[in-house]
C-alpha cells in the first residue's frame, strides 16, 4: 500500500498485532527511531534501498517473522528489512521465530529477515531467549565486540561474509546452536 511512498515519521499503535507483507516495500524513509511491538511482521514489510532507520527496536512482543507465500518451491523469503540501512538494531524480542510455509523444504535458497541490509550496531536485550534462524543471514554488520548470552541461536542466525565482529564473547547461557 505504501510502495515508493515518502515517509518522514512512523509510529505503530500498541494495538497493532500484524504488520502485513510489502507494507512499505521500496518506500523512501529517513527515520530516527522505529519501535515495533506487533506480534508478526510480514515479508518485505520494510524492504528497500531507500529506507534508513537510525534506531530500529524489535520489541519484546514480536514473535514471528512471516514468510512470503508466493516464492517458488524450495525458496524461502522473509526479507522483512532486506536492503534497509539501520544504524542500531536493538533486538529485544523474547523468543522470535521464522515462520515456514507448510510442506516446503530447504532444497534451494533462504533469504533472511535482514538479507543484504546494512547494520551499524547490534544490541541484544537481556531477556532474549532465541536468535531466530536466518535472522541476519547475508546482512552487513561490523562491530568491535558482541557478547552472546542468548540460550538458543538458530541456524544462519548471524551468518554471512559481510558480518565482522572484532571480539565475540559466548556466555555459558548459550546452550544450543
């Protein structure tokens, strides 16, 4: 609905439970802060090269990253923030999951929530229990140090050739990769 729209400020009411797919795909945004507390975020909701968010907060109430239903068999597209530029990503979701289309296998490719996004810094909240699979897969992130004390880290959750962490501390709380 807001494809290529120019958005100067954006705020979601606390009653919003689902942000639909493609909502702001390819919009032009320059936002200071965007806090999301919706339970589900649809595929491509905030994707595009012209989206710049200085501080993106994925709040405690966010539970699901919804998969794009129209992809070819064997391909998985989440891409909620693909190609977006984010200054600081504050990840506070307690236990986020990536939704999977029923009966779809991983024979080809998966495109995660931040596919080809540029992230300046990642902050992980103290109550986070899981980093979902494919979360930052193929994103760009360069950070001096990061401490992981999240009990579960999903497959490809922090993967990609453009992720560089100077010092990575893995706490005793991490039990599952």
